[in-house]
C-alpha cells in the first residue's frame, strides 16, 4: 500500500493526510506493507515533524512496481489509477459544483474518501449536472481533533505576543487570506474585518479581533501583504473614526500553541464568515474550549456545528476575482447576512455569559462524536470495504509443474572407459 500525500506540510490537506496515514498504519500495519510518498502542497511549508517510523516508510518516485493499493490525498484532477485498487482522498471544493474534469477523474478510482457530507453532495450534484454516472464508491470519513492536545488541561504554553493585547475581550479568526476583492475572498476575511469595524466603531468600549492568518506562506513579504490589506480596509473610514483594534498573529504555530491560543483568557469567541469549507478544522478544534462560535451553518462545518451562533445568508455567485480552475466562476458559495452578523457580534459582546451554556453543549457534542476513537470506527468500516475488494483481485500464483518420471541416469563415475587410441608409429626423416 502506497499513500502519496502532502503529509509533511502545514496545510489543511497535510492535517487530513496525517489522519489517513495514522489510521491506515494503526489498523492495517500487520497485514499491509505501507509506504509513503511525501508531496508538496502549494507554497505551504514542509515543516511538520512527522514521526521517525513514518520517515522510514518514505519512498521516492517513480515507484518500481505496481502497488496493490494506491492512495492519493489531493484534488481530484490529479488522481491516477496507479495501483490494482485505487483510493482518492479529497475535500473537493468550496463552491456548490466542481468541474466536469473532476467527476471524470474520480471515476478513475475505486473509492473516494471525503471529510464531509457537503463534499460528497458537491460531487453527486456535479455528476447530475454533467450527466455523468459516478462509478466509484464515495465514503464520508470525518476529520477529528486530537483530544490529547486540544484540551484545557494542556494550556501551560505561553504565547508572549498576546501579552501586548490590552483588550480583555477578543474575537478570534483562524485561516488563510486568499485572493478576492472586498467580501469575496474564500474565507471572507475582508468581509469579516469590514463588519467588525462597522459593528464597534466609535464605541466607548470595544473588543479586539485577533487574526491567526497568513496568505500561502509565512514569509515576511506575506506578512506585509496581510498588513497592507488591513490598512486598506481601515482607510475606508474617516480619520476621525475610532476603530477597534486588530492584532495579526502571522507565522507557524504548532498544535499545542494553537490550543493555548484557543484557550487563552483574552480569546472569548471564534468568528468566521467563510464562504465554504470542505471540513473546517479550526472551528472543530475551537469547539473543545466551550467558548461561543459565530459562523455560517453551511458546507463542511455543518456536520459538527450544532450549538453555535449560526449566521443566516444565502448562496451567491463566486466573484471573478476569487475564481480559479478549482473554484469555478459558474459555481456559488455562501455569503452571510452582514446586518445580522453585526447584531450577533454586538449581542455576544454585551451578553457573553448568556451564550456559554450553548457553547458547552457544542463542546460536549464534538467530544462525543469527533475524537479519534469515534472516527476510527468510520476508518474501520472503509478499510473493511478495501480489504474485501482487494481479496477479490487476481493473485499471482506460483507455477506448479507436474513431476516427470525420467529414467535414472548413471553418474559420471559410472561412465565406461573409452578404448585407448593407437596411433601408427612414425618414421624419423
């Protein structure tokens, strides 16, 4: 079994890949010879410290022989049927439909694993749109949080940068700031910042907004670019306007540091205006804190956001500035009702304790449903499907020749002596 994935990258696909690898090894290591191919993911750093055992399993391309099981963790257009049995793992796209090419690509595989019901629906709906029958088996296997890391018991790490924040009430956003004009980037971070300014400007007492944010990299120029975008939004207001503070945390934080950030006493709630998620891991992880969450109840995160402040809104066309070959310009994604969002942020700030029972219900739900132990059963079911399928594949058989009844030959020692050769006597000339 060969798993090719961005296993060492600091990306959403990297996190998902590590869950795939971990569960495959944990459940099938005694039966399968599992090897890994480490791939890049855009410009995200390959800095995740993967275990020594995994490092020893890494092989380089090209592979020398056809694997029985081939697993690819990537976007669908890169799927290749390399093995005898082929598995594709993908979060699909944030829009409501994907390309025809992606539907044709998933049909190269025997099995597709997606992390949410939303991702599966996008594939199914796209197949209907293009009138293409989906021939592969699509299975939903959720992502999960690591309960040994994401817990209030593991908050002894000190993030010095937070000491510089003088506000005691901060909203937190976690995610990338990607392409798109105001209100049209995928995480809708520009729309969030603009709404935050509109909600609390000129208030006598104001909360702050912490952005754990980057573009595609953690470079200094990337940080400058994020800061420039924030300043451009501030400049939409008059110089006399008093705006709430925004703090940028730009850089690489490990899981333990993220947990400390989520549980920090100044961080009171998470807020997201995301247009769409294949899953939405930061929202899941933050739910372990028992603090309130403001977010759309749409796309991948709808599987696990049950007791949150759900933002209403509707599907709107993907703006040309945000569209690319993965997010189609003819697709749609979610735009929240900004007026309702302003009311919800203000109400949460004024009546915070009122929302804590709901947040504790959310914490209880995900701790019962989205731990590794809970999701391992889903992996067990899918791996059972794979095992049954490969058991039916033709197996190489050793050649069994009939035993021949040949006459017994005499050994060399039994060979009769040849008669001595007698040459005529020669006369000397």
